[in-house]
C-alpha cells in the first residue's frame, strides 16, 4: 500500500518543475574554507550528483575547481584542495536541469567586474529567467552558459550601483521566482532567499565564522552550530573588516510574499536529519505517515517502506496503526539515487536494479486492494 | 631468504579473517550468459567492491574482461558486454585480501591446460594455501598472482586425471579450509563447496539453465528460481550435451566434516533479502535482536539502528521490548560501505562522513549506561 | 585593486611575442565539413598543440567539441566527429598564451547573439586587447575567458549594425594589432586579416566550396586547391544562398598599413611545404642558408642542421659553400616540438631528451671557433 | 625514385617475421636505476611504442610498473618512478606481436621461483617457442600470457640447477631462434644474445656500473660509455658482491652459429645515431645510397628522401651522383611512426596523414621511369 503510494509520488515528481534542486554552501573568514565547503557539499550530495564546484579567494586571486561527478570522488583529493587556498569559499552541487551537462554550466559561476570579481552559487528557478536573458542579449551581452545564474551575473555587471552588495540587491529585485543564492567577493559572503522561501537556506557558525548552506545536515557534518534560517526575502551581507572581524548586515530589500516552501523538501529532497523551516524533516515525514494512518486506515499484515525516502512515513503509519513495520523491500546501495538521474532510460534501469523484494517478509501476506 | 619471502606473503594473506568475502556467479547454456552474470554480480556487489571479472566461452574461444571498481561502472556498458559472447559464463566480485590490488589478481583466473581451457572463480580461504604454493613452486611452477585461486589452477594442471572434472575433484581433495568455487570449461560449469560449508553457495535455474551463485539475491535480480543450496562437500558438474541438453552430476568426493557456516554471513556479509542455509538473513538478524531483548532487557526511550547492517536486529529488539524504533542515525548514501574498504585510514574517514546523528530523535533522550 | 588585477592580466598576456601562433581552418557548404576541418587542423598542428576545437552548424543548431591535446588524439574518433554534423565548420589549434590552459579558453568561442549564433577562431594578438576589455567590463559586460577572442565577440554583440557581417566589420575596425580570424554564422563563413598581414591566411577551394586556413599545407592534406592569400586588411564574406550557391563578397574596410608579415613564419612557425606570402617556406629557409654562406663563409668539415627547423637553411649553406651536408644531430621523434611547450622547465627537459649527437659524423671533425 | 624504392621496402617489411623488434635496457648497482632505465627506454622508443615496463629490486622486494603507451607519457612522472626504488633494474619497450595488447603481456615478466624472484625482458622470436609451450603445458604448467618470454620463465623454473645463472643458461640452451635478452635477480643482471646475433645487444658502463641495452643510443642519452657488443651466443652474468663490488662473468654456453644480424636493423629498425655490430647505422644507410648510385645511376633533377628512414641513403645517393638533395616530402611530426602501428587500417591512415609533397621542390621536375 505504502508502496503504491510511493510509486505514484515518484511518478509525479519526475516533472520538470521539480528540477530546481541543488545544494549550496559558503563560509567566510575560515582558514580551512575549501575543505569545510567540500565536506558541506558532501553532506548536501543528495541535492545534486551531476557536478560540483568550489570557488575560493586567497587575498590575491580567485580560484575555481569544477568537476563532473560526486563531491567525494574529487574534493577528497589533497591535490585538488591545495588548488583552493583562501579563507572565503562558496560551493555548489548540481542536479542538471537540461540534457547538456557541460562544465561551463557547473556552478559557482564567476565574473570579473569593474568593481572586482564575484562568484555566485544558486539553487532555484527564475520564472522570468528567459525574459531577462533575452533582454540582456538584445543589448549586446554574451551568454556563454545556459544557466539562470549567468543572468544574475549580467544583472550585477550592468547595475549602476557602485558597491557589489548594492549591485547584488539590484539584481535580486529584477528576478521573479524562487532561489536560495550565495555570492562571494574579495571580502564578502552574501546570502539571499526569495520572498516566498521556496528553497531552504540556513545560517550557521563555526569558530565564530558565518556559514550559509541549504540544509542543517551540512552544518552537522563539520560540527558547526545552527543559528537561524535565512528569512524569506532576506539578504544577509557578511564582510571581513580591516581588523579581521566580520560585520553582518541583514536586509529585506524585496516586497514580502506569502510563504511557499516547496513541499517536496519535506517529502523527498531534504535529508531526514535536516531541520527545514524549523521542523525536523524526519519528524515531518513520520507525521505524514501518522496522519495517513488516521485518515486512511487499512487492514494489513505489514507496513513496508520503500527505501529510503518513504521509510519515516512508513514507520509513522506503523506506529499509529499498530501494524508491524517490516523491511519488505531491500535496496542495493551500489546504485545512485533513482529519481535524480537525468534520462528516463537510466532511471528505469536504475529502479530495476535498485530494489528487490525481501521474500521472507512478503510471501504469504495479504494484498490490500486499494 | 625464500623463507622471509614466504613470511611476508603469510602476513599479507592472513589479514582480518573477515576478508574472505567475495561473490561468485555462473550460468550454463544461456544466450545472455554475460549480461545475466553482470546482473548477478551487481546483486552480489556487497560481497566485494574492489574489482569484478567475467569469463565466457562462445563455442570457439574464451573471453575475459576484468575491471577495477564496481560492476555497475563497467558491465552496464554494451561495448564491454559485446566482448563477452557465448552461453557459458562465470563471474567474480572481489574484496581484495591484500594491499596489492592488481588486475592480475582479479578473478576469474584462466589457464590453458593440455585438456583445454579452464576458468575459476573462488570465494574462500585455504588453510594450506601457502603450503601448497610452496610445494608447487618447488617443483618448477611459476606463480604470477598472489591468490589462492592460482594454486587451484596449478593443482588441476598437474593432476594425472584426463577429464577436467576429475582433475578439479583431484585438486579439491588437496585443499583444506573454506571455499565456494565455480569453474567453467568449454562445455561444463562446475560448483564446489567445502565440507564445512563455511561460505554460502546456491543453485538456481532460469529458462531451464543451471545457475550457481553466492546468495539467492543474485537469483532474484534476474527472476531465476532457487533450487537448493550446494551441500557441504558437494561438487556439482553440469555439462552441455551434443543435443543441447544439460546433464547434471552431483558428487561428494571429500570426507564429511562438521558444519561451520560463517556466522558473519548472517551478521554482516549476506544481503538481508538472501536466504542462506535455508534461513532468511533478514529473519535471522531480526531474531538476534528479539533474543537480545529477551536476554538483555534495558529501560530506554528509543531503539536506534546503526544503518544498514544493524537495522533488522534493532527492529527485532524494538518489537520484542516494546520500545519505539526510531532512526536516530542517518546514513549518507554517497559513501561506499565502510567496513569493506582496504585501509584503516580510509575506513576511519569513511565512518566520519557516512553517519550523522538525527538530532530530532536523539535530543532529550536518556543515556542508558551499559 | 582592479588596476593590480589588470596588471596581472597584462603580465599573463604579454609573454614571449612569439606566442601568437595558432592555426585556423574553415569551410562552407561541404557535407564533410567537420572531418575536413579535423584534417586541416592536423596539418596545422605545428601551430599549436595544447588544444583544438571545432564548431559546426547543421541547419538547426551549432555543435562544439573542444579537447586538450593533439588533433589526432581526439578528432580521428568517429564518435567525436559524429557529434559535429553540418556543412559549415571552423576549427582552431591552440598554443596557450598563458599558464592557464582551460577548456573555456579553447577556441573557437561561440556566442548566441540577438541576430543568431556566431563562432570565432583567431590567430593573433591585439595591441589594444586589454584596453578594449577594460572598456567592455566598465559598461557592464562579463568576460569569462582571458582570451582576446572573447573581446571580439563582445564588440560584435554590442555593434548597432543589424547584419552579422556588418557587426563583424564594426568589431574589426576597433581592433589594433595583428590577427587572422575566421567567423561562422548559420549561413556565412567570414575571413579577416589585419592590415599589416602579420599572420598568414589563405583561401582555397574543394569541390567548389570555399576554404580558409592559416597555411597551404592544410589545403594540400585534403587535396584542396589554393586560390589566393587573403589580402592585408581584407574581409571576405562567403554566404550560402537559398539555392545552395555560395556568394563571395570581399571588402577592405580598414585603412591600409605597411606590410609586416612576421619573420618567424618563415624562420620557424610555418611548415616548410607551405607557401606563405606567395613564397615557399622551404625555399625561403634554404635561401637564408645560401645567403648566410655568401655573407659569412667559414672553413668547416661538415654542415650539420639542427633538426627540424634549421634543416633547409643548413642545406642551402652546404649547397652554396660546397661543404658536405651531414646529419650530425639526430632527433628523437617521440618528444613534442621543443619550442612550443609552455614552461621553461619542460622545455629544458625536452631539449635534453630530444636531440642526440651522431658520433659517427662528428667525431674527429674540426671545431670552427666563431 | 628513392621514393618508390622506400615504398617497396615498407611493403616488404610489413610481414610477420619482422615483428620481433623491441627494446631492452638493464643496469646493476646504480642508485638511479629506474630513472636511467626510463631514459634508456625513451631512447629506444623507436623499437616499440605499444607499452613499456620496468622492474626494480630494492634489497627487499621487487617492484614492477607497466604501462600501455609511450615511455615519456608515464615514466617521466615522479610518482611512478618513486614506485620503482632500488639499484637493479631492467626495462622493456614493446611492439605488440599480436592483436591482443594486454598488460599481462607487457614485459618484463616476473616469477617467484624457489631460488628467489627473476624478471626477464626479451627482444626476439623463438622458432621453437610454440613447441616448448606445448611441452610445458603437457606436463602440468600454466601459461598466463601468450608471450615467448613466459616460456623462458618456465624453462628456468623447471631447471634442476641450483643457481639462477645456471638455470638461465639451461633455459637458453633449449631455445632456438633469435633473441637478445636481459634477466635480473636479487643480485644479478644477466644478458644473453643468441648464437646468430640476429638482434643487437650492447654493453656499456656508467659510474663503473654495467649496463646492457639494445642500441648505443640508449647509452648516449644518459652519458654512459660503450664497452662492447654482447657477442653472438654469449651470456654475461654481472653480480653484486657482499662488498658492493660487481663481478662480471662472460660465458659462451651455446654452440656457435653463422652470424645473421638482421638486415633491417640497418635499414629500418635501429636509430641512425646507434652503432650496431661496430658500424654506424647512419654510415651504413648512407653507404647503401652511395652503392645504389654506383649500381643504378639515373638521370634525375633531385634526390628526395622519404623521411625519416630513407634520408641517409638519399643523402649518400645525392653525394655520389652529384644530383641535388632536396626535401621533396615533408613529414608531419604529430603522427607516430607508420610502420609500427598494429593494424593495417591505422597504418594506411597514418601514411596518408604523415607525408605531404613539398610542391616547391617537386613541381616541374622530371619523372624518371624506373
């Protein structure tokens, strides 16, 4: 029963609009900036496995490394981390939104502006991205990637404001839709979340240094402390001062809108040990199962979770209903997460190879016909 | 001098006694032999992730492909499968028993004998492997790998018997210790299990063709039917006849010994959906938890499994004790299985990156001091 | 700060003045456009071995492939050529002008403009490249590569003209310095050479289709016919018409300047079988040797060429002086061309491994002390 | 004219019997043994480009590295050289004699014998290799490669002699055909050349340490001194003594046979700066041209060498005949040596891409009809 439900959800969420999932991580003023960013991205790997990139600034110049594949396949290599010196860093794990997975689309994207370099890492989807792109091209700009993030860079580059922070806010104001975004300059780490708060973004702290990341699990992996969620419509600008201290300036430059945190963050995207919007994802999932048991009780022999997304809900259903919870489906851990692979054919093959029935728990059990 | 060398080898071979884990799969007379072997090895991936090899025979010649890494990284490639034509196939997934992980040690191993070619895939550890190796070298043979499996090949090559099956049995009789082994020739698929049955080996059937593999989960993935376990001390010889039919000959050429199926197959090695020794591994693990709850009751708030090996036992403990079962530890799926990696340093790093506490389920809970 | 950054860029760009060498090839209207471009680039390999790229247009979309390394290492692969369908193609072999050899710097560069896509391949060095770059950035543009070629793209994108050809000419007019450049759009192949003609660029023809390339040796490899040199300051626009015919329009939009064909094309860059500026490179080199023998006669036992650049001059010296020509230095062909590698340390090591004395020809010979 | 001749030679030498070409290098007692071996193999690269291997012994254990491809692509990497510690080393560059180019066939081959380890590198072709292989297999041995060199290892392993040197000589005596071979043990470097001396093998010295290699050019690259050729049928055994000194023992254990040094060493295989059989290869090639001019004078405008093999002969012809020597054919250096690639199709393609006519030297010249 839970099985059927889960399959339906999977089918539903295969559509295009959900492909906005990505993971971002940034830290300011820490000597191990790149390594901490790599660890944070590893914890956020479930938000995108196609590629990962990290940018650092070492006081003199920016450094960029981008790689196709998993964080752990590349950013555990000391030779790669050695190419990322500096105390400011942002990183990005990417789930490709198009068939074209080229390194030039891998974030963070970087641009040398008149006021200095800026790098941006972005999780979201602008509803007016294409319109903005067309306007920018019409006035003689060159777009070299197909990502919305490049549009943001252009908006910043064209802004008439002098400070990078003001230019960033100027760009934010022109964008419609959902985003959680990090930017870094030679002295600043900037975090922004759209007015509806559709994608999560949290603020943490390690050794007194500010961190922003998509989910709290990226704070946990490095032992950082959770401070608060970035609020809807908020832009937080952290800047290293001449004396090494960090000044934090939080603003709300865009008009408030009704909250619209994406449901699928709780259902599927976020890691169960993360706290999203102040609520444990695990508890939220479990409560869905508890509520389902109240709303739709069935007579059944066992409650079987579809690993791993459906497990907390199945446990909730079992606890509420009193029906035994049993592992009737076993997952092969040597296949990547089904949902997140780019083509339908690989997805189908993945599903076949990934789950197998645990006969001992299923044979002889009733089929409940819903 | 040679003595020192032998001691060095001894050190390399006598590692952790748990390092005997490997997966084997063989099929006779099926047009998709290599693809089915690849799928079977994928299901057995948990038994060894260092390397995998497949040998086929196409009526004219033997074909071998060996690759470092996961089955799914290589043997899903149609170009590689196209290099493995034929209707007889055996395969092997390997967990390196030594620091040296060279392709020449990857199984199956193949030898061209006077009576024709033979390939062998082996899961186990001979207690007299080093003694046999020394004897063989003393009489002028050359050992090019460091694996016990090569010793078997030498014993077969030196046998005075004329048929390959008799030579194989001749070799088996000289070996002491544990093994589950597959061999293939131009017409035969041979399965052998040591008299104590320390490693699992089952017989199945697909489209009327015999299959042997380490665990039943490799039958399930291809929709094959489980026939029976290969018995302790049994050698089963399957041979294609001139009319295409398959003749099966089961023998017990070695003296019976007390059964000694490795406990760790139930505790750790085997997949929970496999049936080992006639018992569901999942049920066996769950029963361990139930028995533990009876023998060692504690007052506690939650039962938290250490994923994934400990999950069924934790569930059994929870069901028996009535203490709620909750996921207090979350696993990062983008790290390989901790236990099975070759060096201590990687193992330690892996553990750190792999598990994280699910605060929502742990905070405020009692610590029970046992 | 930006000033410092600019200075850094300046240092990177203003390396050895000989680093301007690259090879370009373009063809319009031919069904084998990509393969012919690959062969042409192979013949031009001596002009740059760091990377090579090819762009094609297939009537619907542009296709780009870029690879680090030799043309023959990648573009002989049918799978790569299959990704480059279409009848219009330009390609580029690159000799890195900076330490950073990133794929994003590999040409041709492509941009999607309001009037459609355009790709550019460029051999040369603008004297006002940095100034133009600063101006462009100051008005809000984003530069993602460090190559001058991107500046050209920006100038084209910003032009107020409507046709691509007029925009291209508009851009050319703003550039100072030397260049031989190819551009392609959905229907056009455009060739341009700077007013001083510092880099070679020739026009050829195969099966009635126009070809432009750096040297005639790229025409010879595909059996194409040499038509003429692109003249100094000339822009030649070839366009496919609706009926499939090709219209060719040659213009001279920039002010004439004194010819200044780079001496090193004859001395070192060009292949000896190429005809540059109407003169055989081989004959030019030989004549240098003949003239040297006239101007600076010496008494010597043998004339020994330093392979391979110095061979024709040595032969000319020998023929003129009557002193025997002998191979006293032997080249190891398994090392790349010394001069053209990017770092001094590799260069030094390369020289050591590349040439060896041919004792039989050198022992006992006089040293002439000049 | 010379062109046609060379083409004929190329066709002739494409047969199987000439595929015996390989390069060997060995050194005893030198702290930089592996690096010197790598440099020596680089100088011998023309004798085989398919793969290269090096074995060293560091006083405790043997180390082996094997790589497909050029010496310079791998053995210039400090990380690879660091895996080859020790003061004894032999190496091999390989020109595949079969379609199967597998790492297990790459030499040197190594075996752990009762008397200790031995590694062998071999250039040659046994006429009784297949017969010996069959005999060895018939008595219960296992052959894992398809190379003749493995047969030698088996013969050594089976010998009843106690010392490795005696076992090696025992093996040599059973082999028929041509070979130049190096072997190394924990204390010895052994060189052997067949009684007809079909393949070259020379002895040199660096810092008082003995070196053996295929051609003198491998001595020149490291500044080593040429001592003498290994004589036909000679076995030279060099052994490090307890006091660090090296004892050299030269024997002639096999019956003398008429000398039969392969003609193609002078015509094609050897490097022109090598001295083979006491004669400069360059001078030998030039003399062939001088003799050809005497025997077959023609009226012609120019003598054009086919680079690079034919160049010295063409120069000899030109000097003898008084006809001008000119480069009428230009070679593209970015293609590997034509002759030596394994498949006909690649060979054909290679030729097409490799040479181009130098029109300036050929146009208007007479065709001499021979």
